[in-house]
């Protein structure tokens, strides 16, 4: 059971298990910290937390170029279909979809979700199970106590947690979130991309939680024990 994670910068990741490649929140065009062009992304599926441009990003272009399936909120998938994306898996928070690679679930996130003035459905966290590894990307969210319940239910190996403040939790609340979710490893995201969300990720040390700080473009082979 292992996966390779590539951090795309900001809150985006590529996750692959040797057979399947999944992009989560692939925001590359206009991302000041990105090290990869959207046209270079190869993937089978794209999982999107919400419609904001710093997450939805290059989803439509990458989906079309790869004939990839988009997993996301119902309205977000509807928009993708209108834009010519052939394959979507519309969902909503609380729902889970079994896939050939494992599963995708959407969870609550306390945030908003629109794109160019259009409502794109509920903002979500996403749980992806691939290669026997469970990844929980919290999306953009404030703190809420059901993070503990979500952690208990999905038992994530890896959790991506926003720490940038202003639009999401800042470091203090994100540390509480990490303790509630209790993943094996927490990866801080959604900081440092622009001045308003500047944070010192190396200083983010939630007690009792192992943290891995990833730089944009960095790859990490994660094997569960
Ligand atoms: Ni957002
Ligand atoms: Mn965001």
C-alpha cells in the first residue's frame, strides 16, 4: 500500500498509486508558486473541493485534455459538463462513490463556493482512497468539531490542512483541526501563495500530530505500515 504525492503548490496535489493518477484542486495557471504547467498534468480523475479559482483552477482544461473524470459538488460538475467535460461524478457532502481505484467521499467544509459569480454548490472536504491509502483534503474550511467524527469514520493516513488564515483556519485553529482529525501525517496547505496568507509552515507543530511540510513541486513516496 503506497502512493506518490506531488504538491502542486497552494492546495493542489497529484496522487498516484502506479496505476491511477488523481489531481486534487489543480490550480496551476496563475498560481505564483506552481512549478508545473497545466498542460503537463496527466491524470485519470480530478477531485475538486470547491469552485473558487484557486482550487477549481485548470480543472476543465485538464479534464478535457486527459478525458479525466471530475468528482465534485453537483453544481460544480454541472458547470464542467456545460464547459464540455465528458465525464463527471456529481456528489454532495456526506456522499461516497466507489471507484475502480478505491473511493471518493465529500465531507463538510465551512466556506463558500462560487466561480466567476456563479454558485458552484457546497464547499467540501474530500476523502480519496487510492492504493489502499486514505487521503483527506479538508478543502478551505473553518474549524468545526465534526472533524473528529470525520477522522474516526475515514481514518485518514494523510490530511491536507489549510493554515493560511483570513479565508481558512490560521495556524492555531488548524492545529486544533489536525488534533481532531488525527491523521498519521498532516500536510499544511493554503499558505504563502500570496501575502495575505503568509505563514511560517515550519513553525506549525500541532501537539501529537506528525507534520510534513512540502514545497511546491516536491514529491513524496508514502508507504503505509
Ligand atoms: Ni476557497
Ligand atoms: Mn482557497
